[in-house]
C-alpha cells in the first residue's frame, strides 16, 4: 500500500507569516507553527515522491521520516511551492539524479532561471516532463497530473492524483475558482468532478475561510475559493462522499483555531482540516 504524509498545511507564507503583527501570528507557540503545504509519498516499489518543495524541507523530511526522496513533483511556480529546491544543491544536500517531474511551462522556467538551470547542469535534478492526464506508473501505483486554472504569471498549475491499490488521493493546494476548475472538466458539481476522477481522498485549497479575510488587500489579487463557499456547495458529507481535508491555510484563516465557529462548522458537516504530519494509506 502507498503511504502519504501531509508535510504542511499553510499557504505559501507559512504560519506565522513574516511581518504579520495581527493576533493570528502574534503569539504563535512552537507547536502552532505550520509549514507551507507539501506532501511525501512512499510507493510499494520503494520510490519516494515529494510534492512541492518548501524552505522548511529540513523539518518536513523529519516529519516524513525520509532523508532522500528520489522524485520531486512541482504543482506550479508560486514561491511557497518551489523555494526549497535550492536545498537539494551543493550548498546543502548535494543530491544527484533526482527526477524532477514538471510541466513544459515549468521546465522552461527552470531552464531560464540561473540558480535552477545550474542545478540541472550539475546533475542534481533530471527533468522528466509530464502532460495533463498522463498516468506515470510506479509498480502497481501511479501519479496523474491534471491541469487546473490558477494565476499563471510564471507557470501553469497541476494538481496531482496519487493512485494506490485501494484509494486515490487528489492533491489540489491552489486553484482560482470552482467555476473555472469544474468548467474546464465539463462538470457542474464538485461531487461530479471527483466522481469522474475517481477520487476518495481530497486535499483541497482552503486558503481563506471567507471572501473578506484579507484586510488592506484586494482578494481579487489572490483568488482562491473560500472554504465557506466550498462547504456551502457540498452541503453535509454523505456516506459515499470522499474524505476531504482543507489545506494551504492562510495565516488569517480561523480554521487554525479548533475552538472557532468556522472549525466547528466544517467538522459538524463531516469535512476535515488537514493536520501537519498526518499519514494516509492508499
Ligand atoms: Zn500556494
Ligand atoms: Zn498573521
Ligand atoms: Zn499559487
């Protein structure tokens, strides 16, 4: 069976977010620190896959209990998902021959970014390009990248389906709106889309609780479907529904607080908030 470890539940900025002086980050204790979202996966064939690479890679490998992932998969180029790539290079790990699975747009960006292209030249990474809908097989298990609409200043965005022998998980840390994502797959309902993809576990963009969470910044600059909208669309969890965990939480998100009404609402409807370090068997 494949085993997945959730290595972080924070949005790109982490928790506490640098320079935030508000209540959400003011008195964060050590055990409340959250790393940006990333996922470790062990397949039965012995391959070890890391999805997104954050600056907290050191702590995240400890959480995972692995030292040397041999496959890295990148969703997109926003900094929280890629800013740990350099840690595999000569200054730190000095890795060799890690397969770097990226889209062609992401590969272009890697080749045109001096720090990253140097790591390709030095043999730290070997680029392995995927296309949306590919099924990349590892023994009896596989990984399927699927494209989703998300701000694409630098690269496109792929979510990943991890298919084990018994369960299939969708890792979707970022997307812009449900309308656009569902539209691009010809679906009207989240349930229909998950059914079409044959998913039983969903780790999904829970960046903001509501539309009004960012003060002093237009939320249209950073579009994500709010959790309150996602659960309103889904309603209460039905017996055959997938398990759903919200991840990629902004530091302002009340779901960090288990005593908040937002957290109680999510749980009472049968949905969940991801826990850093939790393991799932597929
Ligand atoms: Zn992100
Ligand atoms: Zn904060
Ligand atoms: Zn993003």
